[in-house]
């Protein structure tokens, strides 16, 4: 009897594993992802089936990208293109490519201020919140009920006491430790605070895919913020294990704020089925700096591989240098090949990565990429003054991009992300100065994988097997 039951259970598990393997072949965005899932499901069905339930889905249905699908929004975008016509693509970096990926035009009249590390970032955000007159829009992947989270709460409560409307989105996985008391206190004060997937999406399917990794603050439709910092004490450098937390946010002014606001409206509509188009201010004043810029917001609802193509297009545009800093370096084959070709052409290709790990799987997997790319001339710098979490890209003296996009499969294909791209020499020079200071606190990685400790030599190739899921 026991043997018969075991046989039936085994057949059932294998049948489910085969079914999921078939779905993986149909739905995975890359052949590598399909192969990884098929092998995993058939070789270890117990673990494979459980993992697939959490990680395996690759399609995201129902999300409305208003920039592409709403006639009124499309007309507004085209009007913005005409009113704020770009100064021009003097460096021939390919405005049209980035515009198609972003479903938004490059517009002039913008300015950006780099905010380096937590204190500078949140001082600027809190100052903007305290000056709010009409409304505040916030979105973070991680929100914690700790000292920094409490300070944010207090500023929002004061804003509500002045009659300012506050809408606040958080991600249920990233903010899984956010207390109910925190949410209730804000809610009772009139703050609309919601899980991004409050109505539908990953929460209902017990998935860690399709997370909303965006970090957005918009005040009165006039100023905006995005970048690498979430709301938690570790982002202020208060985690003794990671030490100094090196990160970058950007303070936005000009028409790009309306583009950032539109992305927030898309996420709010997904969470609530409510449109904010008539409730918000869409005419952010032009900045005297008059920089060309656009807001690129890739996500798994896009028809194309927007995140992946963003990196490839930026690398292709480089003539002298392409500098990228990412806490996680697990590039797909296309990005890896683009980086190698650029280095072989004599372009200064630098990748800045952390010397410490906050996620061991991605940290280990990166070591299995270093040797191959370094052989082509790519230089890897390891940050040696705490943990570096910024997501910054610099092309020549032409493109400066600051946002939330990591150089891994999760950011490029599975998460909702955003980055502010500035096509301006002044912005590029400011980012270059910042990165040069980071390189000065880093060392050039020259060890091959075989020269690293045994746990890295063994762990790196194993971790890389899961690269399509990282």
C-alpha cells in the first residue's frame, strides 16, 4: 500500500514537473532560462516545482503602459515633444533608440543634481516634502519601520496636517517587514499607502518575480527624485555588517518630472484601477540649465526586452568610455558581448562592483564572468569602502544615467525599474567626477577565478547556473 502511494505521488510530481517544464519552454524570455528550468524541474522535481511557483512565471498581463496605450497620454507626450523640443543629438548617441525604448521623447529644459549617499539624499527629499503645497507621490521597493522610516513618516504626517495629499506605494516583498502599525498610522492620517500589487499580480501568486523596484518621490509635479536608495537605516550606513553605504540618487527638475510622474500613474493604476491624470500638475517649469533628458522605465509588461536593450544601446553609443556601476553584475550574453566588443575597440570599459555582498547568489555569480570579459579588456574595479549600491551609467561626455536598474537579469527582465537619462556634457562631467572619486576608493581586480579562495572558486560557477533567475 505504501509502495503504491509512493509510486502515485512520484508520478504526480513528475507530471507536474513536466507540465511546468513545458510552460518554461513556452514562456521563458531566453533559451538559457528555458534550459535552466527544464533541467531543474526534471532533475529535482520536489525543489523545482516549489521554486517554479515562486520564480517561474515570465509573463505579466494586465499592466497598462499609458505611454503606449492611452490615446490621451500619447497625444500629451507628443505635445511635450513639440513644446520642449530637444536641444539636439550633437554627439550622435541615438536619441531615437532611447525614445522608442522609453515610449517617451527626449525633452529639453531639465536639470539634475546628484545626491550622494543617504544623508544628502534624504535631506533633499525631506526638504521637498516639507515644501509641498498640493500633493506628494512616493514609491519605494523597501520601506522599513526604523529610524529613517520613522523620520519619513513624521514628515508625511506634517504634510497631511497642512492638507497635502499623499499617495504612497511600496512593494510587498521588498517591504515584507514593514509593520502594520506603520501603515495604519499613515492611513489614519489620510495617507493612501498601498502595496503595489494590492489588487492583483505577484502577491496573489506567491511570487518574487515582477517586483516593483522603482524609487520615486514627486512633489507638486514640479520636482522629482529617483535612484538607488530605499527607506531603511542600512541606506544611511547604519548596518555594521556592510558599513558605509555608497549610493546615488538624483534630484530632477523640468519636463522630465512629468515623465517620472506618468510612470507613477501607471503603477498607481495597477494598484488601484484609479486614474490620476486629472488630479496632478503636468507643467513642471523649465530649468535654466536646459538639459536634454528622458525617463526610461523598463518592466516585464514591455513587449521588448527594454532593460537589456537599454544597456546594449548605451554601450553601442560609446566612443571613448562606458563606465557602469552596479551592485549586482550578472549580465546576459548580449550585454556581455557588447561590453567585450567595446573593449576590443579600445573603448575604456569600466565596471564598478562592491567588495562586500548583501545577496550571496549574485555576488558569487559575478566572479564567473570577470575573467572572460577581462580578457577582452573590460576593467573591473572593486569598491573597498563599505558597500556600493548605486546604479549609474556614463557614456563618453554625452550620457549620464542614474536610476534603479541593476546589471542583472532580474532588473533587465523581471522587475519594474526606472532611470533618468541626461544627454548633456555638464551632467556627464558631474557623474564622471563622482565616479572618479569612487574608483579612487576601489582597487582594480586582477585575480583570476582560480586565484580566489576555494569557496568562491566552487560557488561562482554554481551560482552562475541560476543567472537567468538572479
